[in-house]
C-alpha cells in the first residue's frame, strides 16, 4: 500500500461544506489515521466499502484517446463528501483510502507522442507499472473482506481490478462492463482498449459480458474474436436495445446476470456510454443516466458483486461551469451501489 497517497481527515474537512442542521458524508466517512498501518486498520474497521482514486489518463493516451480522466477522482470525492448522511445511505459505510500516487508517471507522459513508436512503447510500459500497483491494492482490499469502489483513470485499470480480485479470491472472476466499446482489442501493448483481453489471456477473467456495445464503433476483428469465445465472452448492443427495440433493457440485464452470476464478478462502468458526458470518447447517443443507475443497482444487489469501477469521466474536458457534474454523477453511482449491495 506504499503507493497510496492517504486521504486524511483534514483533506475531508476542507472539501465538506458544513451546514447547520445537516450531516454530510464528509463528516462521517472514515479516513485512515496518520500513524496507522492501512492494512491493519482496514482489518479492524467495520465499514465495508473502500474508496480508491486512480488519477491518471496514461492508458487513454496509449490508446490514442483524449487525456483528461486524471481529474475525475478530485471532482468525485468533493461531491461524495457533500452527499447527505441519512437513513437511505450513510457516510460511515465508506472508508476513503486515498489515491494511487501516479504523479511521477503523469510527468513522464507529458511530452510523449502516441504516433511515435518508441513513445508508444513507453506509454504501454507505464500502463503495466500502474497495473501492478492497482492489482496489489485491490488484492489487499478484497483479501481483508472489503469491497473496493475505484474511481477515475482510463479503462486500462479494469485489468488491475480483475487481476487483484482473482488473486484475492484464488480463482478467475467474471466481469460485466457497461460500455460503448468492448475494450477487448488485440494484445498490442497495454492501453485502455485491451484491459479485458489481457485479463482474459492471462487467466484472471473467466466470463465477460459487454452491455451496450455501439455497433458503429466495434471492429469486425473484435466481433470475430468474441464470436469464437461465445461460451465465455458475450455482448448485446445499444442499437438493438434502445434504437431498434429488438431487446428489452431489463430482460437484457437478467440475461447478462444469468451469464456471469455463477461466480464473483466485477461491475465496470465506462462513462463514455452516456451521452454528453465529458470523457475521452464522448458520445451524443447512448443510454440515459437513469438506465445506468438502474444497471448498477440491479447488479450490485447480487452477493457475487465484488467491486465497482467507474472510469473515463474527464471533468477537465467539459465546460468549466459544469465540470462538477461528473463528480455529482459519480456520487449518485457510488451511493446506488452501496444501497443495493448492502441489502
């Protein structure tokens, strides 16, 4: 856990807007005391959910995407701290672990160019370095019986989430991914578009369901690969559910759950599946925020739900007056997960 920048009680106080007669999450969320060993503290703490920020966009850069996702954690934690602590959801259920220290890696990528083959190789190497750190932290959180909620970064971090979970559980896990893209691209060096294919290839991912693929942005080669692996990798498309109405949203969730529910599974959320959300691959067409919230609530209430990962949101890419809204959306998704999972 040495790669964590702890989130202190003072950090929490600075971002919590205190108001007479109200109790905010920031007044009740748990932080790890300065002198405490994080693992020993997590072991004895009653709270079940552990918030981890991954403030990087290196995997996105390595995938030729627009940087900006590094800012999602900062926006999200400010919003989460100001959610009302009440009988519907309690801040005391959350431990704020802190954020992965990626400052050195982020400095290194500032002047790297994806179009340069040597720079592309350096970007992939940095993604692999982050993979190791994320999987180590997730392993420790799950091994201690806690549930990680991972915020920020590119979808490259799905690999670390899956690997860490699989190692903690002692067997491969399943994953459900709410996403416009498969992130199951060829093994061409690590980036945000192949976290699941690497996890599958290395034996950490058993079954994988992609929910809401956009037909316009999924290559023939990826569709061919998935077709060959249909016992273990399946999908539906956004177009078939919301445009042509050949499939029904709730029934599709039931089909996906039936496919992955034979074992522990991770819930992966890519915010580029939602229209008009500032992110590396912004879209004008996609599922609604309400459908995404229903999706999280539906899968989180299952006992095999192992973690939640919300990624690719990039407040820095949006209009300045609205860049707090991604943090607010993430706050809704986090509390939807806790409310459903805690039943």
